[in-house]
C-alpha cells in the first residue's frame, strides 16, 4: 500500500493525507461506516462519508479495508536498557508497527529496572530517537521491583510513566501492595499487578493439570493466580486505588473480577492473545515456546477469558510481548525463560474471535484502542477530529502464514510459527506518518 | 525386525509391538548373560556415551555393562566432570559428543524433556535414562520383563504402585507400559504425592495402601526422596512409613504369589520393610539382573538391529 502524491508542491502550507473509502471503526465515537478519513498535519481533520480531496493531498485507497485507531499495548517488554540482545526500542517499535500498535507501554523489568526518573527519561529519549511508534514507560511499584519499599512514583509520573508495575514479579507483601494502591492515587497512576503466589507456583513450569502430570513437569495451579487476584481485589476495595490486573489467565480470576466490578470495585484487567488462543496442550513435546507466566491453561479457562472479553470483565487485550533469544529457549523447559513475542501475531489471533462470532469487530477494536488508552489516560485510541492521527488499516480477510524469520522483533520465540492466520495489518500511521506498510 | 524410531524417549509414545519387540529381544540377551563368555561382538566399533547429570549407580553401571557386553566403546560423563559447570549449554555438550562420533547418547537429567531436546537436535540415537519426573523407559521395560518372566503374562494382572507417584518417572513409565499391555494399575500414596489427574490415564487412584494391595499380583514400592519432608508433602518419615510403608502384614492382603518390586535405591524401613525387600516375594535383584539384558536389547535395536558384519 503506497500513498500517492497527486502533486508535489514546494512550500505547501499543510500536509494532507486522505484515507478513502474504508470501513472506519472508531468505538470511542460510536462510529462504524464507510468514511473518508482526512489527516492534516498529523491530526484527524475530518471523517465524513465523502470528502473533497484537495489537489495536493496524498491518498490511500482503503476500499474493502478496515480503518481504525492505532492499537495501544499496555504490556510490552521492550528489553532496552539491559537486554538488547533480546529486543531494543528500535526493533520492538518496528514489531509494534507491523502488528498495528501505535503505542506500547514499556514494562520496567529492564536492567537497570525502571524505578527512577533517570531510567524513565532514558527510555523516552531512546524512543524519541529510535522508535517508530509511541513508547510510554511503566515505572516500578517498588525499588528494584523487590517488593519492599515504594519507588518514587511522583517522580516517575512527572517523568512520563503512565502506570506502575513490578511485572514479572508479584507484590508479595500485602502491606506494600496496600500502600502502593494508596500512594499511586496522588498521581492517578494505575497499579498493575502480576498476580502470582510464589509459594504456590514454586518450581512450576506449566499449568498444573492433566498435561503437567503426564509430562512430569511441576505445575502452577490456577490458584496461584487466583489467590493474588482475590487479595488485590480486597485491597483495592480497602484503598479505593486504581488496580489493574495483568495477563488474566484463569476462569476463577475472571469470575472474581466480574463479581468485583458488579459491586463497583475500581478494577481493570487485561488478557493476552495466547491465553485466549492456546491451551496447556501446546506444551506437549516440551515446547519451550509454549512456556509463559501465567501459563497456558485449560479449554475452560480459555472460554472464560473469551467471555470476559465479550462481557466487559476484561478491559483490554495486551500482548505481554516477551522476547527471548533462541539460545535461551533451547534450554531444558524448566530452565528456559517464560514468555513469547506477541506484537506481530496479536491482531489475527484476536480477529479469530470475531470470525468465531464471540466478539464483534467494533468490540475487538475497542479492546485494542480506546479502552487501554483510557486506562492510562492518554489522548490516543480514537479518531476524533483534532486527535493525533495514530491510525491502523487492516485487511480482515487477508490470509497469511506466520513465518518467525519475517518478524521485525529481534526474537522469534512464538508458539504460532506456521499458523495460518486471517487478517493482517496493511498500514500503520503514527501522527499521520506511515510507519509500516505491508509488502 | 527393527524399532521404527531413532530414540527411546518414553514408553507413552511407543507402540505395543515395539515394546514387545524389546522384551523378546531382551529374552535372547538373558541367555547371553548365562554364558561363560558374556561378550558378543554386535556393536563393535560403535560408541555409546553415558551422559549423566544426576547421580546414579544402578542405571549407569547397567548401561555401561550392557554396552561393553555388546563390544561397544563406552564413555561415561557425569556432571562434576563435564563442562556444564563452565556454562556450556546441554545442547552444546551433546553436539560436541556427537561430533566425536557418538552413535548413542544415554542421558539422565533432572529436567523433564531434556532427552527430547537432544533427540530433536542430534542425528545420533538418544536413550532416556531418566528425565525429571517424566519417564524412565528402560526401567519400566525392565519391570515389564521381570513380571513377564515370573507371571508369564501382563494382561489381566493387578499392579499396585505405591509412594511418591508425583515425582516418579518410574511410576509414569510403568503406568504407560502396564496399561498398554493390559494390566490394571493402582496408584497409592499420600494425597500430596498421588496426582488425581492420573485417573484420566486409566489408573485407579487411592490413598489407602491396603486398598491398593488388596488382591494385587505385583506391588511396586517407589523410592521416597527424603528431602520432600521439608516441602510439606508429608509430616514425618515415621508417619509416612506407618501409613504407606510396605510391611509383611500389609502384604498379606495381596495374592499369595505376589511379586514385590522396587526400582532402587531402597530406603530400608521407610517405603519397604527390610524383611520384605529381602523376602521370598521380592524380585528386586532380578530387576537389576534383567536390566542388563533389557538395555542390551535397547542398544542393539536402536543401532539398527544389525551386527557389525552387516554394517555395510
């Protein structure tokens, strides 16, 4: 897909791009219809059934395609600084663009951990210099993510962090979690918890159940997640803080969140594509690329996650993009690191839920755009007139096969290699500029 | 007739015919063990590497002797001597051994799936000599062979496997092998150590040793890892052995001609009373003897089932 210049004129007063004839889905404005989207100087200028195209405007023909706000990922492991052999800001943002994401939230478990203004500023600076999509850092909840003393959240927020999380580790100490939920309110930051009772999950490699028993691998029971979800919900209610639960994977967790929301508890939650696409059977054969934390669970859990997405219990689809080097994933499964790359496969996996009739397309786009954007209070995720033009154009019918060698990510650790997918990003725009175009 | 596979990784993935082939081949190697000259030239010029990342006396010695009786060259590598301590990955270590011309790598590793990892990456044959809590296929073949030798059949027998099933690769391999060959398997032990999920694979799961032993043709005691006590699996060794230790009294519920088995090494007085381990029903040392023939059979069949002269 190429933007074509009608005329090139030096000294042109404004740069205009018209995306013509696409099915524009903008859940924030309740819009789903064929529109011409006009972008001027990097912002949305208009979105009408038939725009008059200025002579010097560039155009993109989006007939038969879906035009929507750029996706916002609340959960990306960018790995820079410290683990550049796995991923860098440059490679992660290119992977994001290829997957339709225009904003990614960088998890703080880098080296050094992002628990100070200095690291936050570094991430923002590198992103400005080398990134092709927006990078919003997430700061640590506690110093060194050790779960003991609170990090300087005020400083982190001022420097540009949009949330705090000790992701990769839970906040084990309930008092520290209570204080975090209280203190973060001064800066209106969501506290994102990785829910895992480490005593229950100890030595665990995969979901505890029939398959782990068969393979002789230590299991991580769903209860390891659920115990912490329950505690966090109680603390959220106690403090009135903004709790966000990362990568929810179990039916029990979904049930508790649903119940808490019904009572008005101020909780939000995210789910990852792998948790609604795969079960623990993917680990058979000791597949290290099916090792993640929380682990892939059972068919019943997958169903519960999908229901949570459908009924609003889950607020966002997040990738938990977790790149690891091939060497690391070729260790024995109990020693191999957890996690998979997710930015470049998230969309087709999510679209499969639409094909299966579980979600409507606008519902899905809402989970990828305005809802995560609203959660971290950034002015993205919509195509409102005047908004920064972060736009993703999708061909929902395009069939393709996942070939990890073609990933923009530096890492290849995916359980979806060779999968036949339907739906692909055609073009991704950040502030009106094309940062990714298919082929 | 040959095995259809390059590697022996587990019993679960094996066909009944393959298991029977190994068992019948083992029978002919038992005959060799009775000869005055116990060595045959079958694998002359072949190299077998024993790569052991966990301590082992029985299995390692058994594989070493089996390979030597087949006239193969044998190298033994154990953790302390290997380059693992220098940070080399498992895969690199194995690839180096293959580059030196290893035909068979016998691996024992504390990680479930480690042999599978090697088998995928190497052209040479890989034999699983025990991986984590996953499988110990040659031990199960030894046990099947020993039961067959004494009972003449497996089909219709009731076999009770008692103890720490959760962490036992021997229990898993035996469960797969025994059920494939038509035996009834009962699993018994403390609820913390007998995963209920195993019922989904055709085992009867009980927490009562008496129930498990009742009318059994074979009772197999599993080794208890003594350090599990500290991990809240059971309160004390005293209570464990009182409730799940195999005693003369308990064994009276079994068939009169019951076979008592144990994969070793035995914690005498914990999972099994000394007089039972040494008693008339015990075939524990027969298991060890048969181990040699079974491992010779496995090495022979994985090497193509051909003798040296037929090697082209």
